[in-house]
C-alpha cells in the first residue's frame, strides 16, 4: 500500500500540471483524474512501472524543465506515458495516448495541448525524438534516466523488469533483453538534452555494458 502522504503529494503535482495546462477559469476538479491515474499506476501486474517510476520520471522532468518548451505538457505526458500497462501487450503506449486524449479533453485542456501530450506519450514507444523536439527530448530523457542510476538502483530496476516479464522463459528473456541493450548501446547518444548527455550518458553506457556482459555469462 502506497504511503498516503506520497499519494497526496502526487495528487497535488498532477493538479498543478493540469491547471497550468488549461484555462484559469476551468472549474472541473482535478482529483478524480489524479485518483484514476494513481489507481492505474498501482495495478498488481506492475513491478517496475509503478508509482516509484512515475515519481522518478516527474522528478527528472523537473530537473530538465529548462530544456522544454512546455514543461507542464511534458509533466502531463509523464503521468500518462505508462498509465495503461500490461507486460504481455504491445500497444500500451497507444492505449495510454488515447486515455490522455479522452481524459484531458474532458478535463478542459485545450485541443492543441491535449494532442501534444498524446504525441509525447506515443513517442515513448521509440524514445527517438527529433532534434527540434525539446519536449520530446525532455520526456524521453526523463524516462530513460534510470539507465544512469547508481549500481544498486540499476540492479533493482533490472530485477523489477524481469519480474514484470515473469511469464517469459529465461532463455527468451535473456535473448530479448540483450537485443534491446545492444540497440541502445549502438545509438550515437542515449540522451538528447544537454543535461542528459553531460550527466547521465557515461554512467548509462557503463550500466548497459555491465548488464549485457552478465546476460552473456
């Protein structure tokens, strides 16, 4: 069970982002939308894509906010980016984007900003923002910042990912995970913001290389 104080802090953060993204006169209460999202992020099938991940992504968006054109839209995208998450399904990002489109339209967010949130959520399928997409760069960097975590945190992350995919046989999981790591390491840069490249790139590559070596044993 999540800490009630932590849940309330997250409700406040959602309300702040929502209110900043919609006209000041909008009277619709943010709380039901926040509670729906918080319930989703606590579903039992989740091991890594939990409230801890959501909070970390929100914190990293705050850390990178100076690089964004519209930080509050990026914050809303962070809330919705894994709001629909079933480990055995491939359309989680699309379903999460559609949820954002429905919920934010209903909550009074203008169409243009709602569409931008949905676009950003869909972008987390590839984590490949364009050079002229600062909001996409901030969201993708915030989502991938776990790759640059300290060793104990990175180890907990990889263990949680394995738990989410408990239904995949060991050999198949190791093969699939290794392929993902090789794809990441082949990228010219894992992070697109100046802060991400400066502060996270080297550590992330160290962690990915170490995990790939472990999978090869």
